[in-house]
């Protein structure tokens, strides 16, 4: 999961992921690291500051094809979405 350190994840955050995700999921994340990084970078470019928290709670979402991932977020007003995600990452379930 070293690719996550390039995206400013701490060792504690990576350890949290390793402890809470299944082995199959960790393997999928590792095998799809370019896709996962691309989706994370989209959130960063969108202005989402708590992208790490979102990833740690909803890591399976980041395995979606990039175009599908982007489509989920582009349905909403950018500023409003970023503001709501900062206040409550759980709203991601309703997007």
C-alpha cells in the first residue's frame, strides 16, 4: 500500500486499512492501485480535504471505473458537495 503514502496517507491510516479491510479487498486495492489513485486524485482535485477519511470508510467505492466514479460526484454542485462531505462523510452512501 505504499502508493497511498504518495497521496499523503499516514502509516497509521494505512495500518487502519490493513486491519479493517478483508484480505481480498486489500488485494483488489493493491492490484487496482492506479485506478484507486486516479479516483483519489479526482477527489483531491475536486477540493475534498477529507478524502483520506472517505477512502478509509468506503474503500470499495474507489474500485469503481473512473468514469463511473466521476459521474457519481459530477451530478452535484461542486462547492455544496465538498462542504457536505467535509461535515459528514456518511452522505457518500446517498450519492
